[in-house]
C-alpha cells in the first residue's frame, strides 16, 4: 500500500508523566497548591501574627477516551495482497497519539504568561504578525516572561513549539544558517536550540478565532469553520448543524456555543452533526462572550472561517504556540493505545470489527501555569 505521512508529536519529549503510576487504581490525582508565606518584621517582645497555612485542591482527571472503529470484510482479506487490519491498526495507533498530542498543546490556553503584539511594541491584545524583523523580540519576551516567574533560571529546559509558518520566518532571520540552531537532540520534532529555547516543530498547535455578528443572524445565515457549516434557522428542523436563531443575539450565540461543545447532541436549539463533520467539531471548543464567540480548534494550527453575512466579523485569527519549561504540563496515559478485534458474523456481516482505544488525562497544575507561555501569532494569512 502507499505510504502515508503524519503530524509529528512532541508531548512525550515535553510533558511530565510523574503521575502515571499513581493512577493505576483510580481516575483522579490531587496535587494541592499551598498558600505563600510572607516574611515580616519582628519587634522584640511583641507577638507576631500567625499566617494561615492553606492548601487548595488541584486535580488531574482521567477523562479523555479516544477510539477509531474500523470494519474489515473477509472479502478484502481474500482479494487484497496487504493485511488491511494490520496496516489500519498501525495507522490508528499513530492517529491516537496525535490526538493526545493535540490535547497537550491545547493546554497553552491555561498559561499565566502570554506574548502578543503589545509585548513587542504593538497593540496589546492583538496577535503578532511575525516577521524576520521581530521574531528575535518574541524569543526575548518568552524568556523574560519565564525569568519574571523565576522559572528555570539556568535556561536548561526551556522550549518553544513552533509551526512550519514560524520556522519559515526563523529561517529567513538566520539566513538559512542551520548551524545557528546548534546540535539536535534526536527527540521527535526537535529542530535544535536558539535564543535559549529548544525548538520543536509541530503541525498540531491550537488555532483560535472570534466571530462577532453585527446583529442577530437572520434565517438561513451561515458561518463555516474549517469546512463545517453552521446554519441559523427560525425553525429548528432536522438538518445537521442547524442553530436556532432567536430574537436575542446573545441567546443565538449561546445556542451556537452549545452545539460546538456538544456536537453529537440534538436539542430544541440545535441539531447534532454526524460523520466527518462530527469528528471535526469534536476537536473544537467554544467560549460564549455574549456579543461574540471565541472558537478554539485543537490540532488545527490555523483556522479557515467565513460567513454569509458580510457585516459579521471574524477577527483575531490566531495560532497559539506553546513555550515554557519541560515537565510543566502533566500527561497521564492510563491505557496506551491497543486494539481489540471481534467477528461481525452475528450482525450478518462476514468480517471483523477492529477497535483501538486510549484513555488519558492532561492537566496543567497551578505551578505549571506559571511555567508555560502562550505565544499568539496572527494566522489569517496562513
């Protein structure tokens, strides 16, 4: 069979797995964070004020299960020269690892520290239009954010996960002198070191965009997010992706938000997706902003968004690039991807169902949030 190429994964090189062994008999690990102690002056003969010692629960939950159900007919076994179950089971293992990696990189949204256009002399809250002239400033700000948090002060374990688009700009800056990136470590996706940061290449970053309707969508208005069409309707109907358009813009946005976050659910306010569209929307997260909606797409790196109403605005299309220090994000894989097979004869089909499964959890604990940086890169021209 023809060869396939896949996204590289970086989470095994960058995540902490220290909680892996603690969850063999449970679903939750708690790593409470402590209140800070504050040094104060002492006056001889005067009692000092006792400081309360408190700990706040901070839990990682094994709450993500991913699978791919495949059917292999016995006719294919007879007529094909390849082992269909074997080749697709191998691909499934790779796809599941990429899904874990996308969840890991999505943790960028929990970063205490961010670098945007305001940090390099532009407009605060706006994504950076990256160029060969400002990429060095971006690296300087990443390091500064970590230095201010007293994170990895020796700069031995700092990293930046960059996209091919970012690497393109970096390559222009260093004028193609690959020696400036130093020796590579051999880890997946590793490009070398630059500016005190170990660089990793990924096509699996999180993308985001904001949709702000000029007014309440009218019947049959649509928006399209990475090829998936959402249609606003005055009567809900049965067409997948329908969103009830009410008399309130805020309520309409709430209905859209709920569909994106629950794409397999049909309610009085929206109709569920199925098939390829469902699989796409399952990797999105929507945040209701009342007058606007922010959509995140895990593993997409950049989004393609359009709308039928030209007065509505898609803005702040952003590629969220993760930087920080290794081990700041915890990934616990309770069940490594494996495969089970079962005959389908009882269902009237002469063949085999092949079903891999992985069970895992991802968490940035309180301290880890201070040890990572979200770098916001403008992606509307990607």
